[in-house]
């Protein structure tokens, strides 16, 4: 299955916080479920924005360097009305997030990458 590394707090928000759009600079032709890998970097501005603009309460700690769940990418638009959508970006529309019971340690990569459970 494909995997995508997403910086925190955005990876957490996709799986646990109701984030239904992934903002990206280019289109994507994948329409499928994929693994969400929590990247090593944390955007403090993102944490503040989630709390102040959307009222989304952050967890005590963010996980890094692990796959935290799966989500379905079902469409790409540039005019989503979602509060998570950034102006000037492609909006990858997400639905049906499923957190993993236990995060899976994995090395992330830029762009799409293949991940097979049991192999890191």
C-alpha cells in the first residue's frame, strides 16, 4: 500500500482531528486508501493555528517517525470549502480515517512511497 509522510501536527489531524484536506502544490492521481506516516518535524505554527482557528485540541504529545493510521484519498480539487483548505493549493480530499492500534516505526520519504506491513 502507498504511504505518505506528513509533518506533525497535520498527520495527527488527518487521523484524529477531522482534517479532511491535505494541501499540496500539485495534483495527484491516486484514489485509494494510504498509510499516514508522521514525519519527524513539528510545525508549532500549525499547532497554534489548529487550536486558535478551529478549536482542535492537541494531544499531550505527537508521535514522530511512525505510521499512525490509514485514510482514503477520494478526489482532488482546488476549491474545497473545508476550513483545512489552503488558498492556492491542490486540495486532496480525505475521508474514513482509521487509526492503528499500535503505531508502526518506519522511515519516511518525500512523496509517495510503498510500505508493506512487516517490512520496514
